[in-house]
């Protein structure tokens, strides 16, 4: 309360009226100097806070990109590791080896090579069609699991499942599978 009363009692005009002109000029130049220093500092602070928020946004974006890059690099490394662990003599031999351990080799009607192609000079893709007859659901799940977790880069491109004509509780399965291997002059 006392401070408000003192402030209300002070009148700048009255204060300046009793002063000499040189002290008025000195006081006004001091106030002008303060404004000259305060206003640019205020503008600089606003600009730097805006710039800081932009830098934080870029940092967050780069952090996300960095995490995504590391994840993709790990996935690519695991695929590359998986795909070239063992040497193969062809897709037919590879598939026979995969199905031999499952005990469904007798249910295979045929393995027919469809063809192969070179992918960007680094990989070879060899494709085959497999037909199996009278496979139960458990055997089919085991086959798909074994193909997915094989130590080679195998890709199931197409699967056709039909009920067996002879035994309706069993399935006839036709699959198109691709094997990817390094080309001779490709990745080393």
C-alpha cells in the first residue's frame, strides 16, 4: 500500500520540471539507451527461442530416422547372413533337404523348376513349383515354418490349397517357391 501511494505521488512532469536541461537530457538519453539495449535483446531472445524449437524438431526427426536406419540395417544384415550360410546345388535339392526332415517327401507329387533370373547383377532367383497330395493341416504348418526358418533365403510366392478328392479331411497343396543365391560376380 505504501509503495502504491509513493508511486502515485511521483509525477514525472513534476520531477523533470525542477531539473536543469542537461540533467533532463542525461535522463532521457539513459532511458533511450536502455530501450536501445532492451528491445534488440528481446527480439534476439524471441528469434533464438524459435530457432531452438526448429533445431529440436530437426533433432527429433533425425533421431527417428536414425532408429529406423539402424533397424533396417539389422534386418538387412540378418537376411544377408541367413541367405548365404550354406551352398546349394539348386532349388530342387534344397527343397528335398527341407522336406526330408519333415517326413513328407513321400507326399510330394513333383518339384518342377520354373526358371531363374538375375536380379541387378547381385542375386540369382531360382523358382520352382511343388505339388503335394494328402497333407494334413499340421504337416502344412510345419512345412511353412520350415521354409520360413530355413538357413537359406527362400520366398513363398504363391500357395494354392484344395481339399483332397480321395480324402476330404486332407489337403492338396501347390506352392511356388523362390530361392535367392549370390551371383558369381555379385556380392562378395
